[in-house]
C-alpha cells in the first residue's frame, strides 16, 4: 500500500471534522424547551397541544391554501368539535397575542425563520 | 430491404408525432371542468363560502360617474387603501388598488372631444375582474386565478414577481412592490396582510369582506355611486341599473369581458 501514512492522516482529519458537532456539544446543556406564554383568555387551542406542537406549520400551510384558493374559511376541530376561522391574525393571534413571547421563543431557539410575518401583521405592532 | 426499413421509419416517426400532439390537442380542446376551459381560457376555482358569506353567480360592479365627485372618490380611495394596507408611494413605483383618473384615459374608444359640459371628467378605475382575464392566463404559477363567481383573486403567497400579469392587463390595474411596502403604510390594519417586496397586487373585490357577509368597502362609503351585485340574478340592483341606464365598459373590444360597468 502506497502513501499509507497520508491516507490514514487524511482519514483521521475527515473523521474529526465530520464528528465535530457531536464532541463539541459534549458537556453542553441539553436542549430545553422554551417557556411559552400561555393565553390568558382561553383554555384550549384548536387541537391538542402535542398536535399543535408538531403540526402547526403544515396546518397553517393547509389553511392558507384552503382559504385563499378554495374559499374554505371554517376549521372543524378534531378534538373539540368546535368551529374556528382559519386565520393566523384573526384566530391564532387573538389568543397568542404576543408574538415575541410565543412564536419567536421556539423559532429563535431552534433557529428557524418562518416568513409569515413578512406580510402578516403582528397585532402588537409593526416593525418599520 | 432498404426501402422497407425506410418506410417503417417514416410511419414510426409520424406515429410518434401523433402521440406527441395528442395531449396538447386535448388541452386546447378542454382542460378544465367545462368544455370551454382549457389552455385558451382560464380554469375557475370553486368557492365554498361560509354561512354568512355573500354569494353570487357572477359578481359585478356598476359605477355611476354622475354621482362621483372629488370628495367621495378621495374617500373611497382612502378607505380601500387603508383597510388593505396599500402603501402610499408616489411616482412610477406607485401602488394602487382603486384610483381616480380622467374619463378619456378610462375610455379610449368611446369618448370624443365634444362631450357635454356637465358630463363627468374623472371616474374611478380598478381591476375589472374580467370574464376572460389575460392576467390569469399568463400567470406561470397560478398566483392569480379566477373564482367561479368571477372574482380575479391574488394568492400573494404564490406570486414570484415575474410581472407577466402586469404586461397582460390592458387596464393597468396591477401594481408591483419594488421595495418593502411597510415603511410606506401610514397605519397598518392587522386583520389584512401587507405585501412584501417582489409581489404584484390589485383589487380583489373585497373577497375577504364578502366572506364575512359585508359589501366591498368602496360600495359602503360611496353613498350609492358604486353598486355591487350579482350579474347572474335578473332581480339584482346591478342588473336593474344596467337595464335602465346606458352603460359602457373599458375597452370591451379587447375581448377581456370586463365586469365593471360605468353609467355615463
């Protein structure tokens, strides 16, 4: 085998670089779910918490197509049999009225930047 | 042997060509739910309106030019632009949903220079919500589409800002956001979204208000100068006005079948 030392040195560098994120995080604090501000004026969301936590993004995506393109404005909840208006600003933000203390908390922690608010208006004020 | 292979190849080529053309020919003949739809005519989106929504077979608007004056036109424009978060930008990058303009700019074919003194000099222009909308046909992403009740809607989420629709619209009803509009909005209405840079916008016949059972904002503040209703219903106010009074539309010879009528 030619250049054995160079190949193994290269492999070692490769393994170290590839596993850097793992051993770099050893010892650092585990992911802590941010403490969110709970709505004061209502008890339950349109669906249960687990579903909302995992599916709210695709739900909002479906809502927007159904409202804008098909004109279907009512959402029939699967958990509470209640009917809600499919609207980010008129339904979600009526309870979760503080975007900074609700939406942004998780989004910032997991470093995602949804572009909802490029157009939709945060009722607590528009950043100019 | 040679001639036989030659003939076989010829037949195969013609057959392949035929198969290639077939789907396209079908598309041209009928692509949508109705035989009249297809590539040459826009397909239409069904509207499932809620219990409180105002419904119609074909929404249309009638503008009485005699009842318009400086004050009510300015008020209509102000109300429309404020509830829809339309930014106030002056110059060539202006954004407008409804605006006051000269009659001879509105009606290029129908007016001559010997109009009566008392006739209206200006009127309101807005999206005509055409029955055969060129903007819908040219949109590559179907961001603009036509509903079954005739409203030509914008899906701002889907607009990629190619501005084909602006080239297609013969009425100049569409505006493009050359920059972030938010700094130019005086007071933002939280219920309605703003737009973002690189998106085209226009009047939507207040589709969001119709869904809540409200008439379009311009109709509400116009004091009877702007009438809105169902063109498919012979008893509707718009049909009665059109039957009683002489009305014209903007550039009907273009074949777009505009649905905003002007009483002159």
